[in-house]
C-alpha cells in the first residue's frame, strides 16, 4: 500500500464528507442504541446533515490543520487538528477512514502524522476524544495503540 498524506484542499471537501458519512453510519447507529432514543433524537435529529456541516466547518476553520490520506490518488481518510497554545496541547478534532479502506493502518498513520505535527510545532501533550459506545471501539483501539491513555469521564443524559 502506497499511502500519501497531504494537506487538505477545498476540492477535497466532497470526498471527505462522503467518506465521513459512510464511516460514521455504524457509529451513529451504535450511539443511538446506547443512548435514550429521545436524547439521541434531540442531539442528532438529522445526523447525516449535521455531520456533513460539522466536517465542512472543521475542515474550513482557520484555527485547524487538516490533512487527507490517499491511496492511488483516491482520498481514503482525513485528520483535522487544532493547537491549544496556552496549554501546549495538540488536539485531534476529527478523524475518519473510508469503510472500504479500514483495517489497513490508515487511521494509525493519520494519528501518528498528527502526533508528529504536534511535536514539530512544540506541543507537549496530544489529546483526542472519542465515544465509549461499541461503534467507537475501533477508534479507541487505534488511539491506544498509538500510546494514548484513557481518562475515564462519565457523562450522563436524561430526556425531560
């Protein structure tokens, strides 16, 4: 596999949004099963549209740095990061890999790329946040293999 990682460009938007929606379809199904249905519908009434907007916003934000992963000139994943200068912390804001290209080390390569970027610009800590539901298990495994350590946080919701 000849994986190339390059900076995101505006013409990548449609491919990045498409792979993201396909990658997160099982994740959102898992989240819906894990949450109270009314709470899920409150937060995600139309998750594909909301997620499309979130991806577009993250990739366009001037405060973020975004890269795409390509195999044979096809976009197969992306990672968006931001730098928190005051705390010397680099954050992986969003990462997705095309479902057809998963389990090939692309998520790990994007994660490592982000970590190296953080080191190169003087960050002292790297952080990534992901879900605790079964749909996020592959992401948790990827981050753990890259040396991230879990900080348990409990977040509770109740429909009113």
